């Protein structure tokens, strides 16, 4: 089977990305041809999306002295880049309906959300706030290939996860054994199919590796350490393979021992009180 063909079987039953989200993703962030009025016109045709954007826009992440009461105000105050990020967040939360009301849904999105929040925090600690939003969303979407596998054959994928927990082999080795491809390869393929920006495609493909070829290497390293920290904190399976990678990747970050102590002892308690985290949990239907 040719490389270009091996994903087709797993992608054929995937949801189609909503038309509004597809249009927003199609615009480059430096696109000067689209006005805020045009952007508002595209989004407001989807009332559900509009309502969710306004709710999150009023959370602590974008806290303002004045409540954001309509889409035009949100776009004006937050700007295109942040609105695009919110569209991605809301879109991600509604993907893969087959996962809803399953233990895997809780396991998958909780890990992804914690990874996203840690990735954003690490970016800020490492004085890379300019890419914090991208790091957040890259963290949210980094394991999307796992959802693809679960969507395709939930029984087999749950067996893979159990075998991984038992130390039989690494996750990627097991995925390749059962499916002939890994969640990283499939994740990159689905995000590319959906026309997501390259930074998210590359992170899905190259997270949790030291041999990063992407131009977005810094963000991918940030997401990798966030992913491993999330697992270490109990949001995922922190196996011996992950521990070995964690020790190898940590020197490529700016994190000091005091930073690691912070994430291990204080971070989760702090974000549990964060209105944006609470809104995000609600958005993904998490307990």
C-alpha cells in the first residue's frame, strides 16, 4: 500500500469540518482583504458557534472591564487571530460524535485540554507569548489521530491502549502493528485534509520526537513537554517510554527544576479555578 493510500481507510467516515470553520481557516492571519464586517457575516450564520464564541470571549482568557455582548464587539476587541483560535476550539469540541458519552471521550479530551493549557503556560514562562495561542491549539489537537482510530474501530483501539498500559510495547508500535500507521501520521493527515494551518498539522505529525523537521520546532517541543507533563500528572499514561523521552526533551526547553515543581504541585489546582478552563471543560462535556 502506497503511503498516500494508507490513511484513506481511516479517514473515510470522518466528520466534515463545518463550513464556517473551513472558511475562517482558509484566511491567512495577515490577510488584509477581509474586513471585520465580512468576518462577522461569515460567523453569525452559525448561531451555535456565535454563542460559544461570546461565552468563551467573556471568560478569564479575554477578560475585559466591559462584557462582550455581540460578535462585532468580540471581533473588534479580540482581533482576527484570537477569533480564529476560538473557532478552532469550538470546532474541535464538536468533532467525533461517536466518542461522546464514552470513557475514551473523557480520557482523550481531558488529556488534550490539560496539554493545551500547559503548552500555553510553558510558552509564556519561556517568554514566547507571541506563539502561546498556537501552542494552546497545537496542544489541543496533537493527538487527534487517536480519535480517528477510535472513530474507526473503538474495540481495537481500546485494546491497544490497554496493551500499552501493560507495557507490552509503545503506543506507536502497537498502532502500527494493528493499523499499519500511527496516530501521529493519521492526525497530520486529517488536519491537512481539513486545511488546518501547517503549525497544527506539523505538531500532530512530529510531537513526541527529537528528530523534528518542521519550521515550527519550538512549538512542537513545547507541546511535547506539555503532553508528557500532562501524562506525568495523571492525565494519560506515563510509561517508561514516555519517561525516557521526557528526560531527553527537557533540556531543549527553558524549564528549570523550580518550573517542573510548579507544574507538579500547583498548576492543576490553579487552572481548576480558571473560568476559561471551566468553560472549556463544559464545551467538551467533561466532568
